[in-house]
């Protein structure tokens, strides 16, 4: 039984609809041009459906945040939307001022308007709950102009921010197609997984790894967890393995005493169910060389898992019935060091079970290897997916549930 509205629940004809999406795209630092628009492509079905149903569609989105080099206007995003829709998309570099309001009022049924980068508004990222955000100036100015609010921003569902949770208490609200699809798929896969269920956790972050492992193993979501990337190196170090000075330096910021103790506690609690690399790959004279964990050179950082680890992990994954990967196994962008990520993904696809990946860098790697369409499911969530895997509430979903019950 569903507890939030979906697109079937409303008549959108001639209604002004505010659609919040997550089309935050990777950009080239030198040119500030979008280099991967997969998140834009994934919201196209919702946009196209609302257009077809006669909505006057206003889109809110963000790109990075203030102070970051990739914090830019959304004119490129409007161009990409128009290209994938094969239909015009209007753009105003304004979120709630006169230009935005006038553009909203001028919309006709079936037209699409993208507003400016919502992160330009300081109240967007204020530390408030749903009710606090519902009283924001942005909501005060835009809510009277819209009939229905639709959220399709699963990638940002873990954030309590104004444009994500502030409209639901004041305007009838629904999830978009991508949001509903993500939640249905993740619940179906993780609530009752086919077994054995194996999670591969990697990437560059280590701080939340212990809590995430504890939740997925303790809840039965996973039977085993394979650790790769910096997370793998960090847990090896916590186990007392000398990972070399260069690898240690990369990890230094997150290797706090608290994180190290948490990793030791988790390995003690689930010693047989946490699988770590036995070797890593380093760069030597411009070539990839596999080195056993006990023989790590201090001057050469680990850039990938090694050949022995790849073979060991492949065997586990080929026998799995559910496998999930969040975070690449190494520096896949560097020639010769995408092998671990490639082989893990290949084994996931070859297995006869459900194969799921999530997180921006993981999806980026899958795109690079042309694997994206071969997984059972690809999640757009990064932080939202991590929050889901930690068993914590998603503020955006809570806001949609509030609207379902009260409006």
C-alpha cells in the first residue's frame, strides 16, 4: 500500500506543476562544460509525461553549491534537456524574483521552463526541518503560482532543503517516475534479497563505511561485504596491515581514531563476512604491477585491487544471487587501473542474480565500460543511496508522505 502520491493521482491538464529534479552533472574543470548528462536523461520520462498531460511545467534544479568551482548557471542543462526532449525548454537565470514569476505566469500547457540554480538562494541550504523550510521566502513566492509539486530528485532525497521539502506541506505533492522507480527497485532488492547477497563497497570515502556495513550485515540485507578502493585500504590498515606510506597519506584525513576503532569493532563482529583485498595494483615504470598486501612499497600508492583479489572477488560474485556495488575498486579513470572495477562489474553482470549499482562515480565507471544497460538496476542516488543503506530516513520521502496524509 503506497503512502505517497504518484503521477496517476492528479489531473495535470492546464495545471502549473513545479518539478524538482537532480540534474547535477559532472563538469570539465577547464571549460566548465557538462561531460556526462546521465542524470538529465533519467528525468526525461517524467518531464515528457507531464508535458504530454498538458502541464505548464516549471523545473527547479541545482548544480554544485556556492564556493565550488562547478557552481554554475543552468543554461547548459536547459540545452541538454531540450536536446533529449526534442522540444524547446525556456530558461531564466532567476529562481523566485520577478523574471522567474513572470516566466511562470506566461507558460502555456505543454511548455517547459527551467529556473536558475536553486543553490544560489541561501535559504535553500539552511539547516531547517520540513516545516521550517515551508515558511521560506522561496516557498512563499512560488507556491501561490503552482498547483502541484512533483519531486523526482532521488539523488538529493537525503537532504532537508527548501526546494526539496518546503513545498510538500503547502501544495499537493507527488513523486516523479524516477523517484518511484528508485524506491520500488531498492525496496524490492534489499528488503528480501535472493541469496547469497553480496555488497561491494568502495570509492574514496571511509567515514560511514563501518555504520553501513553494520546495517547491511546486521539487517540481513547482505550476507557478505567486499571492501575495495580506499575503504578496502582503510580496513586493511585498521586490521594492522602496513599499507605503505603513500597509501596511508591518501587516507589520512578520514583515519580518525574514532573511524579506526569503528572499523576494528566491525571486523571483530563480522570477521567471516567482510572480505578484504589480498593484493593491490601500483604504478611502476608506467605499468600496472600487482603487489601482495604484505609487500606494499611505501612510495607507491595503491591505485586498484590486484590480480589475486580480482580473481577471488569474481568467484564470490559469480555465485551470488544479489549483488550491489557502490564505489569503484580503484582509480578507474587512469589507464591500466580500471581493471578491478571492470572485472567486478563484469562478474556482477555474468552472475544469474540481481545486479545493482549506485552512486555517481560507480555509474560513471559503468558508462566508461559501456556496462550501464546490462545491470538489473542502476540507481541515480549517491548520498541518498548511502542514507538508504544506513537505514536512516530520507527527508524528501517523509515530506511526500506528509503531503499524502494532510493535503
